[in-house]
């Protein structure tokens, strides 16, 4: 279902603004095309909740709606990137299908065992090991040239395609720089991280 003029009495300019801003979020912070309708609805809901506070003396309605849409998108990205919800650290839904080799595709939930739980893995690092690893990563990072430090920081948040779009650097160059960064970290003794 797409938003239309009957949704909250928006004019065509306002609806176009909402659609365009929602589409720009696709591919960022783990949002996919499947999320487009939800993003649009989140923006519309936020606008409808804040519309009673609109003051025509301060700005035009279009500017007011544009600002609300920008703020809602920023909030959605911040929420998605919150440490405990970070989409990059999830391995997928338990409802996703999984190929178990000889068996037919089945839901992941059916194949989870007690050994799969993170607290049952023997390879967890101690606090001291984590502290040392962090220090090693920081030292290796500081050994990168400034341009690669910038690319490295950006790649920790976004995909190579997003970094290329934000910086104007061709995606192939971003990927080439990523290889350089990986080699640098490997030479610094951090090979097992990759």
C-alpha cells in the first residue's frame, strides 16, 4: 500500500517529499526495499503527530514537513544503529530457511542446539584479552594513512556502496582501499579477525 493524498490531507509535493526521503534510506543502516512502506508510514505518523504544533508564522508547511521527515529518518537510522540492535551483528532470523546439506530446506529454529548459544562457546575472550585486542586494533588503526583511516571508519558503519556514494570515491576504489586496510591489519598481527 502506497501513501496517497487521502492520508492526512497531504498535497502532492508533501507526498513526493515523503516518498523520496523514504527511498533514500534504502540501503542505509540495513534498510531494504521491503522496509519502504514501513518507513513511509513511520514518517507519515510522525508528521501527523507533530502537525498540530505547526506555526505558519515560522515557516511554510512544506518546510515544516520536510524537517520532520529529515528528523524521523535520522531517528530511524540512530535506532537501527543502536548498539544492542545493530543490524550488522545479527546473523539472520530464526524463521529464515537453512540448507542442512543432505536434508531439505528447513527453518533455522529447528536446527538450533545448546552448543549454538554464545554463552556455551569456549572461545569467548576474557576481559583482559578484549582489552589487549582493543589496544592492538587501535594501534593498527593509527598506523593507517589518514585517507585509509577515514575509509575504515566509514566502512565500520556502512557498506562500500554507501561509502562510495557519500564520499564520491568510486566503489571499486573503496573496495581496493578495503583490501589495503585488511592487509595492514593482517601485517599488524590481527589476521584472525578477517
